[in-house]
């Protein structure tokens, strides 16, 4: 036996039970009476019956990825690197993430928006930033490598030592 579901005067779906109401945002409260159901027999419809209140399901996070995965810079020079976290699926209900960096080091930090900063006092080494989703605790990492600065070239020989200009 076919059914129809109305929202106001508009039919939003019809067919055999069970019917699915689509187009409602995830994690949304729907009040009793926002939708009504009728049974269809031939060309006649039963009286409308209010569909009880319900809440649509959230869309769960399935993964997170960081870009870039690695960065290199020279220790002894202040700098920063902006990381971008992509939460999947793109229509996940809760896309909130947090960042942490380790090991701890002088002048090294990561902001809540994924910007890694370091000062000239941050020592050379490898530092791993981890992004974690609030929904599902999914993680991904980025490795920052701060390398030792190159040794300065020794001073060139002074001209006039007898080898040049003769």
C-alpha cells in the first residue's frame, strides 16, 4: 500500500513503506507535525497523521589528512609553516580538530589553526605535529626538520701574499 509524506502542501516523497525523507541537514531537530504521512488507496488519501519529532543523524568523520606532510628549515632562523587539515567527508557534521607538537622545544609552538612557529633559539631536530579530529579521534602527522646551519666559509686569503697580481 503506497504512502505519501507531506511538508506543508508539498509532497516530499511517496511510495511503498518505508519512505525516506531527504534534504534535511544532518544533526537537525525536526518537530512533531513538520511532516505528515497519508495512506493512499486508489486516488484517495487518508487523513494526515503527524510524524513524531526526530533528529537527523550526524555525518561522522572518516579521516583527516595534513598538508604538507613534511617541511624543512634551518635552525637558528625564526620561521613558520602553515598546515592545512582536510576532514573527510567534506559534509561531516563536526570538523573540529586540535593540534599538538612534540618534542617540546624552546620557541616552538603550534596554533589552534595549524600554524607552526619557531624562533632562532629552537634547536635543530625533528618535530612532529599531530592533528586530531574531535569526532572519532582520527589523526595525521607532519614532520618539521630543522637542520644545523652550514658552517661559515673561512675568510679568503688576503691578496698580496705574492701569488696574485705578479
